[in-house]
C-alpha cells in the first residue's frame, strides 16, 4: 500500500519515468468496488490529505480545558509525512467499537423522524517483527 499526499501524487504522475507505471484498477473492499490508482499494477496508491499526515499529534479528549472541541492537532516536533509505503500483510486492522443506536420517532425530541447514531472506532495493529515492512517518509525539518 502506498499512502501519499496530493503533492507527492502529482509528482508521481508528472515524472516521465513513473507516469507510465501508474494505472487505474478496481479494488474490492468488502462489498464495495473502487477505482484506485495502482503503481505497477500491484501497489494501490491511496491519496491522503496533508492535514491528516503528521508524525506527532495530540489527541484531544473533548473534556479537558482547551480540548473540548475534540479531534487532534499537530504538536511541537511534528514532521509532516509525505508518503507511507507499507506491506499490506504488516497492517492488521481491527474494529475496536461498533455501536449503533436507533431513536424511534415517538421518542425523538428534535423531530418527527428516526434518529440513527452509528459509531465505529478502528485501530491498526503492527506487530514488532512487522515494522520493517513499513517505510514513512517525512519532511526534512520539524515544524513548531
């Protein structure tokens, strides 16, 4: 798997030696068929927004002062990631929480309709002996 920022993807597309090695292929994930760019017809290229590609982040808990908005933010020493090249067998995705709740129209206080809440939390497990199957390329200098 090759995860790249848009800037790196554009460099790959515009490089005369690599551009002919990039093709579009169909990848099936569960019941979903997606058209994905492939490198050499083997490695899927997944574009990731630069704002999500950071080496160091702070996860906000949503409760502490200054963290009530939740989410995450880059912290001092962060190096923006350009691309991640990973052996697919090294990445073990797991579902940590898969919770749904349906509020019936009779019980819904905000509208005469169903309210459906769905939360899914995932994690990616990489065993210590599988880390050699992952390469992360970051920007040369850390950002404050």
